[in-house]
């Protein structure tokens, strides 16, 4: 998962964001050696929300120049 990926919330545990909500990965922060927190811009919410990897699923990878 990288910045720019389109994601959907699948197992919201920490924010109360409804499952199935669409968002865009806007920032990724490392927490510890192997843990990351993903900041997702939630379109319907109009703001960034921090989510763990197990709470989101990639729908479409951002443009990486692979045309």
C-alpha cells in the first residue's frame, strides 16, 4: 500500500467510520519496527482519518506509470 491508493474501510475498529466507506491514502507513518498507521482521506467525511492496515483494503493502486 502506498500514498495514492484508493481504499475501502473493511473492519473499522478505532474510528467508527462505516465499513464500505471509500478513501484515499494520503500519508503513511511508521510506528515501531513493523507497524504502520495509514492516514486516509475519507471522501464522505471530508477529512483525514488514521486507520490500521487490517481496517482497510486496497481497491485500486495509485498511478505508478504502468501504462
